[in-house]
């Protein structure tokens, strides 16, 4: 069961998961889950492992080991040099046009978990925390930064293209309808 718990922790990512939920998923007692978590934590203490399990805010999460922090900091610096992925550009556009916006709202618009992309964009200084929402749990609100504007050669957010001027979505729909009609005729 330890490998299953390890997989669960990987899949839930930064959201984490509580022991009760793991017990429900595995259909075992909470005490058995606690024992397995202790064993898995002990396994991860080995010098040849880069992750550890932490209980943060009542949920279990994989985290990197503190002693490797200097290497992860270098990774963040190197990542800043690389170009932005399509997913990062999509997330940036959502934030730029909808700021301030929560991660959950971004996830809803994209249809996928955007947690890692948001962390990368924060590390690259393209977005920042601009406050807390009044919604339940007071989630973080994100907005664009001066670095975002500089990177895209904009004086201000007002210089973003008008959404009505962007026709990419309409073209995609036309291509789909065209392909659908060709398939229908055959």
C-alpha cells in the first residue's frame, strides 16, 4: 500500500490530502494509514531520495528536502531564461484579462490544474499575489507584474489587445466544422 500512497501524494500535488481521505480511498483504517505514512516517511529519509512528506495545514504533501534548496533555487533561475510554454501563455492570458483571479478560477477556465504553471510564473516574476479573495478559504488572488509588461513590450495593461480582436477561437471552430462536414459526407 505504500506505493499507492506515494502515488496518491504525487497526484494531489500542492493541494495535499488528509489521512481520512487516504483511508477512505484505500478502504483501510486511519491508524493503518498513519503507520504506512510513517514507514514511507522513513523510507524517504534516505540520502538517495529528494522528497519528503510534510503535514501542512492538516494535509499531507510531498515536499523537497530543505538541504537541496540551493539546487532548486538554481533551477528557478535557469527556468527564467527559457521561453514560455503554450500552457504558461494561456494561463498568463487568463490572468492578464481577468485579474485579480484565483487559482481555482484559472483552473475552471483552463479545465486543468494550473498550480505548477502558476508557481513557475510567480518564480519568473510574470505574476504575483495581489491579495485574498473574500470567498470561502480566502484564496490567493493573482495579477500581472511590471516584468510581464516588460516581457511583452506593453506600457500598461490597457495596451493588451482587445479580446474582440482575437479571432483564433473562431478559426478553430470553423476548422472543426469543416472537418466534421467532410467526415459526414464520406
